[in-house]
C-alpha cells in the first residue's frame, strides 16, 4: 500500500486519529485534535481514504430536523492504523518536540520552546 507524503500536517492528523483508532470522528473533531484548520485536514483525509488508510461514512440524519448539515465520520481502517503507526515512526520530520499539547515544540504562547 502506498504512503502519503508525510508533511507535518499529515502527521498531526494521523496522530489525532491514532489516539482512538477505532473511534469514529467527524472533521471538526479531527481538526481540533490535530490543531489544524478544517480546510487543511479535509484534503489530507481524502488522500488517506483514497489510500485505504481511512474508512468514512455519512451520518444518517435529517439535516432540516437536526438544524445542521450531515457529518462525515472517519476512522482508521485496521490496515490504516498499522500503516499510520509505521509512517509516524519512520517520518523524516518526526513530531517529537514540535508542539506542546501533542507532546510535540512550540512554547504555550507560540514562542520558541
């Protein structure tokens, strides 16, 4: 199975998904967990799904009744979870030491660590 380009953003999305690999999350939840804008994560999610790393489904609600749009839920596929762990372990730019809340390098105020 091919691997996605392991940008920092892709690594953050994978790490967020690996927190609970079998748990479904919708885009905003993944965005918040990864610390990225929703516009940034959706192309990443589409790439990961195209590679078979993610499974997704639309929730079955009546948007009018609920007063909001349907959500698309994502979770790592069994093989995808394995590939994600391997990809993070072998990434050229590992996340370790980069961002605080994820155990990863900016100081809390965004200054140097």
